[in-house]
C-alpha cells in the first residue's frame, strides 16, 4: 500500500471519529434548553423553563428536558432551519398545542385522580365530562410555558379549590 493511500485512509478514519464524537456532543447538548434558545425564537418559553412559577419550571426542576416533550420530526427540524435562515417566523412564536399522550407518558391518570380527589364534585379529572374513563385534553386547563387557564371549567361552574399564581382567568376574547 502506498504512503499516499495510507495517509488518505488514516485521514478518513480520523474524520469519521471526529465526526462521530462531534455528532454525539451536539446530540447531548441539544437536550439542554440553553442549546435550543441559540436558534429558536422562544425567549419567553426559555424564561418560563428556567425561572418563574409556570409548569415549565416545575418540569425543569424535575430534570425534564425540552426533548422529553418536544420531539420534532426531521421535516419539522428542516423547516425550522429554513425559517431561521430566511427570517420567516412569527414573533413571538405561536403557542403549540399538545395531546394527552405527551402528558400521560409521565403523569399517570389514576395518580392524578387520586391527588385531586379532595376537589370533590368539581374535580376536573373525574366526572361527567370524562367519557369512557378518558380525561379531557390536559391543555384545556394546563399550559406549560404560559399561565394556566381556568376558563374551561369556570365558563359553566364555579370552582371550590385553591389555585396558585400560575393560573389565570382569561376574558372570553383571550381564549
């Protein structure tokens, strides 16, 4: 084998190793909110994650990462890169919706119902609004990076349990 071929092969092996290590370093870093904020238009969401009284901060305190809840597909990631590079994005970013499956992957329905059993007849996790033992959509009341809203229940019912300052009653026009 010629020297040139050996050096080419050695250079290729070194490039693969460096690329592999760099990929894994970026992969590990990408699970931290500090990494996400480098490109994403999400300062308010980041702020709610690292400080304040929103559910995001409680998730951060429990060592939940951005990727534990937000798992974009490759096409979504490519679209985000396109929007970032072209400057074609909304400011502030739109609030994303989410499905119960994201929440109940960690928060068990039976545990939630037991924890809120003291709410009695006004317990939103039990009762007539839940069909076939399925809960309402969690996002009907709960928000992670924004104030949680009492509108869903209070539009028809008074509540008789105390909520903390991360909850807000929105005017009907603000839903």
